[in-house]
C-alpha cells in the first residue's frame, strides 16, 4: 500500500473525535504552507486557554524480508519512522498549570499509541473501529521495528518559549516506528 494510506490511517486514529486526547484540536498529515510562522500557532479554539495540534510526516523508510521456512518463503516488511511535531499553545496565567496541561496532552498521546498496536486498522471482528478498520494497513506501530525490537517511542521536548510575553508554546517531536506488511 502507499505510505499515504499508512499516514491517513494513523491520522484517523489520532483525530480528536476518535482519540479523546486532551487539548488536541487537529491532526495534519502534512505541514501546511504558511505566509508567516505565526499562522502555525492559530489553533486555540475561542474561549479556551490551551490547544494542541499534531503535524505528522514520514521521515524514514526501510524494507526487509523476514524468512519463514526457507530462502524464498516469508514476508516483506516496510518500516517507517513517523515523526509527530506536536505544538501546544497556552494562555494560562500559571506556568505550572501550562506545563501540567502539556504533560497531560503528551501522556494521552502516548497512551493512545500504546492502546492499539495496529492504530485501529485490525479486522473489525478483532475489535477494530474507525474508517480504516479491517484494512490492516498498519501491521504495528509503537512496538519497535523488526523482529529484534528497538525503540518503541522517542520524544524530544525543546525548551518552552513565550510569544509577546503572554502566550506559552510547548513542543514535542515524537518519532514512532510504524511497520507495514507488504504483499509479496
């Protein structure tokens, strides 16, 4: 399957309507074109004091055959590194509360990833739900690549900063291993 189906399935799994991730407003499958960097931060719904967005893109791809019972029998696996650029903007008056809100957002995000290694794409009979249920497009994610495992999730947190002294911006850059089983 094309990698665009992998990212679309994961985006559908992470949408606020499906995921219940605290403070999440929107998930984008590509970085939008913007005239000004400030446009990236216009995502806090009116009347709220915090909001988050996720921009996702595949930053790495590799393939390997896993032999099962002989030289020509087996499966072909494609492994992606899915990068999530997560940005939260807050206008709270308390920096500790802002950090707690960001921590809750990240905790909810990682819990959602850990909740279903197939990102909602397994067969409906096995409990899959959502628009990609039964597609099997995500063989596994957040489980470490390949048969020998590896890093499941990796998040980096740049230093939070303020804009015009009143808005706090928190960011996370997450890297998640995603595997797709290819038809051979």
